[in-house]
C-alpha cells in the first residue's frame, strides 16, 4: 500500500525559515522592551500558532501584549523572510516527483493563510498542493484538527496518509490523527527530541527522504508492497 496523501509542514521542513522566525521574535521582544529570551526558547515554540507561541513564551505576559507582539513579529518576520528564507535545496524537485507519481500533496502549518499564500506565490510551488490548512483556519498543532480537515477534503483515511515535519508538534499531531509520520532534522527541533516522539523514521538528509519515498512508490506500483 502506498501513501495517497503526503502532508508537509512548511517552516523548517520545506522552507529554510527557522532563522528568520527566531530573529523576528527576538526583534519584536526587544522592540517592546520585554525581557530578552535565548534563541532556544524561540526554536522550542516553532510550529505552534502565534497565540500558542505567545502563551508559552510569556505565560505571565500582559493581557494586551499579544496583539502588540504579533504586529511587531509579523513586521520583522516579513523583512527577514524576504532576505533569507528560501526553499531547501532539492525540495522543488522532490515535490514535483511525488506529484508526478500520483501522490496528493498538502501543507499543514502554523503560519497564517496570508503568510502561506505569500510564500506559495514567492516560491512558485503552490500548485503542487491539492489543499492546505493554516493556524488561523484550525486549532493549532499538536491538535489533530488540521490533518483531519485535510483528510476529509481529499477523501482519504489515516492509513493512507503520511505527515512530514521538523517539530514534535507535527509528530504529535500525526499520532493523535492516527497517521504515520516522518521527522526531518534540518529544521527547528533536534533529532533526540524528534526521536522521542517515535516517528517511523528520522531523516537528516533530503536525499535519504526522497530515496525512501521513491522506493515506497516503486514497491506500491510493483504490486502492493506495504509502506509499514
């Protein structure tokens, strides 16, 4: 059995934007005059929606601080993103190949719809995906709501779905949705933390991930080899 639907996280999985997120959050915190935080605290919350990120970074923060943080963060992120964020090398080729072999592709992300659509336009890969779900359209990861919505739209059950992400929130979302998951280590969370979530595999090299997916597609085409 092959995976009918492959769902990708965006930031840190397809897009090399982790550094831009960290810089933007730190700049927003400094601009607002709040206590400085180490880079690791920012990387820890990457993958969550902005509301959930705010709650984890500033659990005792002012009630009116969220909107100020979001406004400042988005302004700094947009500037940093335009300068540094790019698709990881080889991603476009991998996605094109998966689509050519009949996989439906989707995105589940902590970004806003506006931010994801901007990235789709900027990278030119939006047409690779049959559907997508963002944090302002669904409950934030690690809730399974994003994956459940995507599966319903495509009309596929959890046993035919694979989630690929770079954070424990992606992997926990997949577990709660009953979906297989792969972790990639080139994004926000370290390999040890990802492996603690027991993904099917943990890849540190895009060629290895692409090779596994190519092989899995070939086994399925040759006569129904199991993906498990």
